[in-house]
C-alpha cells in the first residue's frame, strides 16, 4: 500500500474553516454580556487560557483550545458536551451560555486535556474501563455513568451511538452522530501526535479497534478528531492501523525523544506520528 503524507491528506480533504470562529480571550473577568445577548456573535471572556467557539451547524458547536477541542451537540430535549477541555475555567458556564437545554457530559477518555471541566458536572458518561485512568489523576471528582460499545444516547431526535476504540487508552470511545453521519473520534483518529506510550496504552488493541471501525465506514462521511486537522476523512483510518502494524513488525524506525521527562520513541507513519514506549 502506498503511504500518503499529511500534506496529501489535507489536500485530499480540502480542509477549510466550516464556519466563522467566535473568539474567547484570556484577558477577562468572566463571561461577557454578549453571550446572553447573542449566541452566534461576539467575544466571550474566560479567566484561564484561550478558546474559540465555532458553530458547525445550528445545533453543533466546536470548542477549540490551543491543543484540544470539545464539542457541544443539541437535540430537542437535551444537550451533550463531548469532553470538558483542559484550561477553560468554567466549561459548564460556557456551554450553558450556548443552549437553554440541560447539558450532560460525555468523555471520550480520561486523559487530562479531556476532563479539565469534569468536576463541575458531578456525573458524566464514560467507559468503565477508564475508571483507573480517571480517578488516579489529580483532583478528579464525580461519578461515572457507564457507556459501552453499542449503547445509544438520544438527545431528542438526535441519536448518538457509542463505538469502542480501546488502544490509546483502555476505555477510549467514539460517538457516531447517526443522522448527521459524523464520527466524533477523540484521540485515536487524527493526523497529529498519537500518544501510545505508558501502561494505559496498547498498540495491538489500537489496531484491532480501527479495523473494527472499518465495519462502520458506510455510516459516516467525516470525522471530528480532538487534535490535529479538522475535520479528517474516513480514508485516514486504514493508513493509521496499517502504519501501527508496521511499527509492531519492526518496519518503521523509531527516533528517540522525550515527553515530560519520559523517554519515548517517535514513529513517523506518513499520516501521523505515533509516540510509543522507549525500548
């Protein structure tokens, strides 16, 4: 199989901004009145870090921090926040300023850049396999409401199907927005750096998850990842798992690197960089 470069994928997908971006500045003392006055325009202040709210359509928003993105989806009865971000001081207030519907939270997994606002919610949907990853983190509170592969959440005329994607973490999940034909994938499917080092991560499971995901490809047309380019094509899935298979077979040279004091190996598989254990 001929491998494609990241640049080729960006060119192939014709990536462009889907909608105007609504900036969040890091200078303010709380949320501006513009949020209450107009949910589609204006600048909104947050006390810690920067984020942008980007409407995707009339009932879907992308919340973009520098290194990670979350999503807010609304139905006719309730709203769902997918991941609570990293540095937004009050993600709950932010999303409640975008909808009058009650907002629930779902985490694709429990890495710290996806659960920064969890303590505000009390309860949240998450795979039970993420309990260790979540509760062994610093200052992690709240109660997991378990969701697993095949479960369906209905926001009211908007069904979301849970797809298990273990490998990046034991309980990583994706969310299939059934009618809109979109997969919100969390971390496993992206064209940036995919973290696969440490005891919680497993390359063999990652390969199996992405191969199973191939069975769903006729049900979604685009993927919203948590990192890297936005959006990405389902055509990215096969090169990711075949690239990791090549790593496991010893066919991709690793480059020594370091992440936060941990020695690792970096593997360039053409469409993404896999960060694996130093061996």
